[in-house]
């Protein structure tokens, strides 16, 4: 559909844009189908809205794969994926009832919960944290204890807590560090404004490896950088999880939808585990700007955060949960405030839904542990195309 | 003339790139001069040549096509927003001219309304989609962006038109009164014609407002299809600066299209007016 060969003058391009726009409209036609992919007929297809944190990218590959592969349809769900944007806070959208489920980082969502949003973590998709602090190899920054006196970038908006947790753990006063508000990119590091920049394994770290090193004229290599992984430093906090509306969970119908939604989503993630390239292609087709190799890298790195999943994909590990909650209460940011003022209550997460979803997936023969999972090798290209 | 000024901007850009400090400069210790290196300030030629590249190697679709599609999408929203804002502005102005009480009651609120930040309103209004239903017709998400365009449009139009409608000299109004002309006749035969020189500049402000309102709310709520959305899409590619600027060019194109439209209206409405009549 998108492969119109468009050539010629500007005027022709404008005229063609009508045609392409018109073609784009027939995508919604599949929603009305009532026969599930598995051959069973749905008594009723439930519309479900899922709110993401950001624009379409492989970070959310499992959900897009579940749509693409018809897993939601097979569970009698008609899922609409709502992308994030600059001013969209997924857990707020969920709490306001504008979405049925939302993807959010655990500390940020818990802060919203403490502020009164009745939202519950029903599946911990990412079991590990993907946050890094990246510096040039010659900077001498190899652990958080080297941060003192250096320009350390952080993104703010609740994305900075691991940075401060690592400083606190290393016994460094955050005030002795020159904390720099960093853009959501690596320009600050590459331009020398920031000595160590916050980066996600699956996105910003790839961006530096997709940039040309002006000294060699070639791409930067991992040897050019020191990488501190907050997961390895022991201050990793839980990130992408599926959150549900706590009040509605007492409604058996919503709970049933939640089980089927989580099952199909996790099935999507297991598809992406085994089909990295196909999943990268699915998201790349929907959001062509970032480039296919970048999306493939991202998909591969995301898989490393999910698999292998000892307790089954999406299962909320109490130890990791408690560590996140503990760090959220202990770590002070520059203003002296912590993410949480008290421990989250018992109802902040539940494994009921994901356990029921696992039962559904076992019936379908889906491998929910990925014990034999091994990441692939992705070779990045300039600009990630 | 316009092409010439475009060329001038491009020349200034390149001149700064050539003369400006590669790593930015300081004036009295303040870092004010932007860096001029290619990774932050791409050459104009790079941005233009990027337009004719495909979006990615897997597709034939050109960057230019994507930009134009987004501009067209946003342009429609801008038109809707501008239209709504124009109607609301004119209506308010007439109301305020007719009833002094209305002017005293409404005008302060109009001023206050413009101090509400757009980025605070956009997410709020976007929650209406899927929730607000008017007689079986559901509030679409794009209408949020158009409404915010209208929100920035109606104010200059209301204020400009109000001033214009009150501009006829007392003698002219008294003449109409002496004919026992109904208020409606005075409005259409005297007040509106007299208001045209005030409405035209208000239209220009309103047009700029509707573009800003639509583009900013597209960025804010991430409305798929628009040029604002394309700006944040392309911003994700920080390692490819020219592509970021292609979207910015698109946004500029959108502004120019609206400016052209208003210039056309200007020429149309002002065609029979002697130059000195313009206050």
C-alpha cells in the first residue's frame, strides 16, 4: 500500500498525497470480523485501548506483533494501540479511563498511584532495567563513584532515579556532581557538553554507535565508550509493565479481558523473541523514520530485558519489585524529594492475571520461559537505516 | 520578492555556518552563539537533497512525499481551526458591539483565555476523543488540534473586529439613526465595511495563531498524520540532523500557505479602497 512509486514534480506529489491518504483508510475494516484466527467463533469482540509511553518503536514490538499476528483477535479482542507523545502520561490516561491498559515504568506509575491513581501492575514485561550511563573510554568514568565533579546527564521527568540511586549507593553526594538536564538524545555526549550521558540499551546507546567518529571517519565502536549498566550496579528499577485499572479489576468481565489481553500480548513478545527481524519489520513499516537496523537492534536489546524469564514472561518477581520500591523511597533527587514517600500497598501489583494468562498460553503451546533464548548479533549502520 | 527573501535566509544560514564558531561562542561569558558544525546546523543543500531521498531503504516513498502529506493533513486542520476561530471571533465582536454589558463581561475573559498555556490544554482536550459524543457523533482526535488552532485564532479576530465595528465616526452612525435604520442594517451597511481595515490584520494574526495552535497540539498529543507529529518523529533521529530540518521546512511551508491565503483575502477585501482610507 505504501509502495507507490512516486516520482516527478512537486505538484504531482501533492496530488498523489490525496491518493495515498485515501488508500490509508481501508485499514480499519478488519475490526468487524467475528471469527477468531484459531477457528473458534467469538461470542463477542471486546474493544481494548492500550496506551504506550512513546511513538511506535520496537520497545513496544510485542503489542504490535500481537496485532499483526492476530493474537488479540484470537482472544476475541479488538486492540487499538494509542501512541505516546510529548505530553502524554500513560498511567494518567489509564487512570482517567481513556485507555483500558497502559505501559509504564514502575517507579513513575507507583508515584501516580501514591498520588491517588488506582492502577495495578498486572504483568512485568521487562524483567531487567535497560538504563545505561555512557561516557567516552578516555573519560575515566567506569563506575558511579567516578561521577563526582563530572557533567552527568539525566533526562529528568522521573527517568533520572537510577542515576541518583547509583550515586547514593556509591556514597556520592548528588550535589558534588554537575547534573546536566539531557535531551532525549546523545548529542550532548558527542558534542562534549556531557561527560556521561544517560542512555537506554535499546535506543540512545545505538544512536552513538550509528554516529561517525570524526577522528576515524568510521562508525563509533563499543570500545570507544565506557558503559555503566544500572542493572549490574544493583540499582536497576523495573521498567515497562502492563498496568490495569484497579477499580475495574473487581469486575469479572474486565478481569477476563485483562487475562486475555496479557496472554495475547505475551504471546506477541514470545513471537518477537523467536522472530526478531519480522518484529522489527512490523514496527518499521508503521514508523519508517527510525530505520530498520535501528529497530532490529532495539528489538534484540528489548528481548534481552525480557528473556529468559525464569518465572514466566510478565511474572512480577517480588525481589525486583521490592528493590524498586525500596530505591524509590530512599533515593533523593536534587530537590531532596523521593519518588515515593512510603512503601506501595499490597494492591499495587498482582500476579493473578499473568498466572491465568500463562495457563492460556500453555494450552496454546507457547514457550513462556524462553530458557534457551540467545540474543542475535545486530550490525548497526550509519543513521540506523 | 518572496523567493529573494528565501534565498537571503539560506545565505545568512550558510554565512553563519562559514563564519560562526564551530563549537559555539561566548559573549561576556554567556554562551549565546550557536554551534555551526554540520552535526547541529546542516547545510541547506543537505536538507534539500534529503528531501529527495527515500524515507528508508525499504520503501520508495520520498521524504518530500511524507512531508507534503503531513503538511496537507495539517493544512486541513488549520483551515477548520481558522474557520471556527473566525466564526467565533466575529460572533463575539458583534455581540460585544451590540451590548456594552457583553463587552464589559466577556472581554476580560478573552484576555485571560489567551494566558492558558496551549500545552496544558492539548492533553486535556484530547481526552474528549472517545468520550464526548454529540448526537451520536463522536469527537475525533483531530478536532482537538483544530480546536486549539481556533483557540488562538478567535482572540485577535474578536478584538480586531470589535475595534473595527466601533470605528465609524459618530456622524455616520447618527446619519444611519436619522434614517431610522435598524441595527442590523447599520451593522452590515456601515459597521462591517468600516471594520475591514481592522479585520484584515486580525486575520493575519489569526492565521498565524491557527498554524501554531495546530502544530503545537500535534506535537503535544502526537496526532498521527500531521506536520507537528512529523517534527517529533524526525527528532528521534538526532544522528541525522537534515531530516529534522525537513519537517521544520514543512511547518514553515504550512505557515506560508496560510499567509498566502490571508494575503489573497486582503487583496480581495481591500481592492476598492483608496490607500489613505486605511487608518
